[in-house]
């Protein structure tokens, strides 16, 4: 008999887990608090460690309208070239896409019937409490659903994480904020200052203009028709953290003031911004474990990841891939706690390392070693974050751990 699975949250991680567990032969019901009426967001990296998982799930990659990224190119604030990544030897695609396009593609994949089953999604469903041991989810309307396996994928402001740690956790400012916006490329092409800038930097890479304490990061999405612009900078000491969101309104005037010392071409590019958002880069401590009873946490619920490594979405997709590999079609409810321990062992150290490394720019990662060792005691700073993240294969790692620790459960997986 298939497991009955409840997924709390239909973001990238929740949908990914739902797809993976449905493909593994289980009955999956997803609850989402929104109504999906006005989906918004900015662009997102789909790094090779995520793109190969999406392809294995038969996600329609054309629907992403992605631009293939060839490099990270770094310039100083005055437009002088500094460096570029080289010899990446990519075996899987590194894609730049709009988050809405990725989310829609995952929704479409979840709606496909696989071996007579498809993921069910219920909208406008707000969670009140979760009982991890009982596998019970209570909603604000008083309804209660139970399952053999519950997946907490409700993001940074999670209700499900409380079921693991026993209390709410306050968000903590990292001292950084991020302006975000999307600019039509045609608008930049019609501007005498920004058109030559686009020719100079190209539209096939992630571009970083950096100064000692702030940077502008830009890359294309939606088939090259939009330029995603992110301005990461020191935040006000009073920056709001409790309800930090990439949807909070920002000010074009504030963004221009923040980057007033950057070259004229970059200031002009900022002036073309439309609908500027301001995201306070708040974080919170990760839980000491991702699992309890019948509950597993994933994505930002488990390891809220900031944008410095471009890995937030990819790590949540990896979580789903691990779950799909661990929970084979013949899994029984009594096996769930032991298998969740394998999930935790598969994902905890790796995703916490990425989370902690994401809190500083690449050149300052060494500052985070003591913080990382609070959660991963024998950790070392990865010498190369691209190699560390892109080489990850969570499904293969999960299968190896199953073979080592629970060989009786590996027969249908290997």
C-alpha cells in the first residue's frame, strides 16, 4: 500500500517533494495557504545540481523560458573587469529563469498522472498546528488531516518547524538588505547609457558589480526579455526581520542613493527599475534536526538560505530528490521514522553548510566557520562552493546510506 503523504506548502520545495514522492508511488496531498491568484517573484538560478533533478522528474524545461548561464563575471563599481569563472566543464545545464515560470512548471509536473496517481493540491489552507508524532495537521478552520508522512515546506515563517523544536524562533537580521527588480531588456536597449553596458557585459552570464560593502548582481530571465537586478547592501540597524519578504515595497530613490558611488552607466540602469522591492536578508537558526516522528522539514523551513550562493531553490529541490529516493513504493508506515533518520543524515550537514555559507559573500565565507561548527561540529569551509554544491547527488547519497544503515530497505531502490 502506498504511504499517505501530506505536504504543507506548495512553493518550490513543497512541489518538488510532492512530485518526487508521487513518482515513488505514494498518495500525496499538498496544502497551500495562498490561492495562487497573483504569483510574483524575481529570477532564480537553477544550478546544475537542481536542473538534472528537474529533468529526472520530467519537468518541462522549455516552460522555464530559461537563459543558459555560462559564467559568473565580476566587475568593480566603476565598470572595470576583475574576473570570470572558467573551465566549469558543465555536464548539466545552469539555467537562469523567472521564479514564477519555474513554479508553474513544477505545478504542471505535479498535475501529471504517474502510474495512476497525481498530486492533489488544496489552496487557501492555513495551518494552525502540527503534531509530528501523530502525523496530524490542524488547520485554522478546525479541520484535521492525518498521514503516514508529513512534509513541512512552509518556508521561512514556518508553522511546521515549531513541531520539531517546540517553540517559535525569532528571525535575526544579517545586517544586509537586497533591492530586487526586473527591468525589460528592450527598455535598456533603448537607452544610450545602458545599451552599451549590456553589450559590454553580455546577457549570458551572472554579472556582479562589487565594492567593499555593496554589490549589484544581474542576470537575464524569461528568454532574455527581462534583466533581474539585485542590490545587496548594508541594512539599517532597525531593518524589519519578523515578516521579511521579497515582496516588501522598496524605494527607487533609496536604491539610487545606495549606489550613488557606482559608475554612471550602473546608476542609469538602476533608474530604469520598475516596482522595486526591498528584502531584509533575515535568517533564523536552523533546527537541530530536520525530522521528528512522522515529520520531515525541507527547504527554507529547514535551512533558510540567503542569496549569496544562488542555491536556495536548488537545495529545496535536492531535499525532494532525497525523499523520493528514500521512500520506495513498498515502504510501510512503521518504517517511516527510521527512513526519516536516513533523510536527516542525507541532507542535514550538506544543506546547513550551504545555508551558513550563504550568509556572506564568497570572499568572506571563512568568517562563518565557528557558526557552521555549532551545527556541523567537524565541518570545514568548502574550498570551492561551486564544486561543493554542483556535484551534489542527494538521491545517490540517500541510497548509499540506506545500503549501509538499513540494508533491509534497499531491495527495490538499488
